[in-house]
C-alpha cells in the first residue's frame, strides 16, 4: 500500500483543480459561502496530482464555494466592528481576488467563528448514499483508514435497497365497482401517517 507523500504548498488557480470524481458528500454551500465572505479561506485544499490534472481530495465544497464567488470582486460585503468591508478573500491590499488569506494573527472572535463554522458545515451537509456505497465498495474490503467498516457498507446497501422497495410498491386502490365510501381517518391514524412522512424526509 502506497503512503501519502507531501509534495508542496502553493497558490493554485481554481480553474486548474478538478473535484473528486464520485464525491458522495453534499456540502452546505450557503454556510461555507458565508464563512468565506466573513473569515476568508482558513484551510488549504488537499490535492492529488494524477499526472492528468489536480484532483481535490479534501475541500471539494470549499472549491465549489470559491468558484461560486467568481474570479473577481463578488460585490458581497460583511460588517466587522460596525464597519462594512468587502468579502474576506479580497479584503487585504495586494491580495489577488479570492485568493486564500493565510493570516494566522486572528482575534479571539474570528478564531471562535472559524472553529464553529468548521464543525457546523460538516454537520449540515448530507450524503448521496448510492455514491457513498460505490466509493466504499470500490476499496474491495480494504477499509483501513477510510473511516468505514464492512458492516457500515452492509447497512448502507440494506438502507438503499429498502428505499428502492418502498418506492416501487404500488399504491393501494379500491377494487373496481366498489361503491362503499372510504372511511375518514381517525385522529390517531392521521397523526401516525404524519410522523412517518416527517421521519422519511
């Protein structure tokens, strides 16, 4: 098994980066965008040089958010200490539009915001479960260091299959010629069906 090897840290044009193919995570871009506007980019993207291009391993949603901001001033502003300022990636003189700021001299409040949003953005994202199962299965059982187990994969596949079965079940309809009017649902039945709907979303 080949170990990861650090090569370099560099500023790289966003257009030279490609998202990880089949990435199963669906990030909350709104949360990430708001953080970029206020805090700037506080974490480097982890990139792999495949020989055919640079592929982002970690930071795919930060890449998407930076691309959404665009190559030049985005017109977004943030209020800091009562002063309205342009978004963080273009705030400092001499820093190119939407380049990351590596200012380690942060005030306590900014440091707290970064810690909070870093954890919140991870919490509010979601998953494409089929893509996730495909990525895990593609490791052919060698899951050491992936954060998943064979049982995780089995549970994920079972949940996907159950969702498919639920989608394929035909709706119950009254037999042809049945003239008996449908009975209204009781309050307990209606409440139960409402609970089922809310937990399945």
